[in-house]
């Protein structure tokens, strides 16, 4: 995720202090990874340098954490362009899992066992996400669903690969 | 050996259809209030396992115990009574009786057990409320959506307060949103009633509602919990 664009987008709704920005980010997007303060301020100074935000006011007491930031016209254009740009689909063609399966076959280890272990780990995470979804609000549900669908796709690959292990084994040893 | 405290357990189950071994030493166990997903490719033997556990199919060999009693040692009558009163069933296509209204469908297992109409329909309405389909009580199955029909079927499975619910691809005919709702309500209702759920599914997102997963491949079972 582009932290810079996300913070810019949050600023488009109205000027905020760095601390407010971090809080809004964590609340809406930081489910697993809350933003570090340092990251907020380094991102803001980059956005300032690029003219995408400006300092809207400084509270008495001074210090960098007292700055209130506002988005500039160039910043709004930047957010607009980012939202309009589709994300590059990532097919993970050379995934670590594929590499592990092939290496297991090449070295005479149990590729089926490796796939089963991975499957169990995927399902364990899916259970945690499903639990979180049950207890959470709609935002939680959408975020978890996104992760669940991706894990499900991985699992389908694991199953299909398990079904093709004999064939794969013959081909990698050729 | 039967795992301690399990409500329903199977050891070394074997079942062949002609030369084909559908089950080849499968194991299974479930505790009260537990949801166990049975997964596996088509033809792996997962449905045969479910049918054996439910006493619908008799295995060639192996042991199945329910509440400590050997299923094969029971008379046909006792096994039928078990299926009516202590087991509940949910299938892929609700299999509701089209001529009856939804509330009559849910009340049916109780009516068959000799419960009076008013009492049976009152219990039916309770479960229909739990499954959020109380407003379709007067409609016939053909007049409700697929998702509603399946929730009616779940209510029917729960109405006798069974100790084990067998769900065979319960969301197989539903879209994602309705499938999620059925799974959420089914597992919540079952857990609150301390009923065990044997959930056969090929969808991992559905299996994620379970506490534990068993994978069946070529008639053999693998308890995935023991792998991690």
C-alpha cells in the first residue's frame, strides 16, 4: 500500500496534525500494522518537499509534531491519479512455495508433506480471519474477506499441485 | 482407540463399492460443540465417511461409536431413532418438502416424533428466528430464495435439538454472501446448543468456520491439526 497516497487521501477530507493522521490511518487501514510515528513524519516531509501538502498552522510550543498539514491542489491531483490507476495484478509466478515444492522433489523430500503443512497453516490463518470477521464491523469484514479470498486462491493452488505431484516429480527430474 | 471425551468417533473405517475402496482406514472424532470440516477432492470418500458416521451406510469393517455405543451393535430401529432425534441433517439443496409451508417443514421432524402441531410450530418459529427466516414461515419452499430455503433447512436440522449435525456441502448452491450467512448462523446456533457439526465441504472459506479440519484422500483421513 502507498502510505503517502493514503495519508494524502486522509488529508483531502480536511487538515490534520501528524498524530491525528497516524490515528486515522491505524483506525481505518492499520489492522495488522500500525504506522510508526517516524514513518508519518518522514512521509509528510517528503510530501511537503514535493509540494503535495503544506503546513496549515503550527501550534504554540513548536516542534515538528505540532504542525498541521493541509493537502495542496497538486496533492488532490495526485490522489485522483492514484485512485484512477489500476493496481498491477501480481500473479506470483515464481512464488517461494513453488520453489520449495520443486526443491523438495529434487532432493527426495516429501513435497506432499510440505504442501499439507502449508495447507494447515493457511487454514489456521483463515480461521483467525473468519473469527475476526464474526466479531468485527463491516470494515473488518471487507478487509478480512480480501485476505480470505487470496488465501483461498493459494489453497486451490496447493490442492491442484498436490494432485499433480507425480507428474511434476517426473518433469523436474528429467 | 476412541479419543477421550469424543461424542462421535470412528477408527479404521473401510468401505468398498465393488473393487473401489471408498474408505481405506479412515479415522474421525468430534467433541460436543465442536465443528469439524471434512475436506478432500471429489471421489476421495468424504461423503462415504459422513454417511457411515450418520449410520446411513454400514462400513465393511472398523468401529463407529456414538456417545460410547457401537453403532454396528445397534438395531436398525435404534439407528433410525438416533437419526431422527439426535442427528440433524443439512444437504446442499435444502430438500424441503415443496407441498408444506416453511414453518411446517421446520416443524416436520417434531411432528414425526409425535409432538403436537402447535408446540412443534412454536419450536419451529424459535429456530426460524435464530436463522433470521421467521418472516417466510407461511411461504412454500418454491416461493423463497435459495439462501432463505437453506436457512429454513438449517432450522429444520436444529429443531429436534440434535447432538450432531451433519452438513453436506451446505453452501454449495449459494452465492458467497448467502453462504457466509448460512455458515455464520449454522455454527453460532450449533455452538450455543452445544451440538457438534460434521461439515463436508470443498470450499476452504466455508471450512474456515470450523475448529478443526480433516482431509480425506483416497479413502484415508488426515487430521490437519496434528501436522502444524
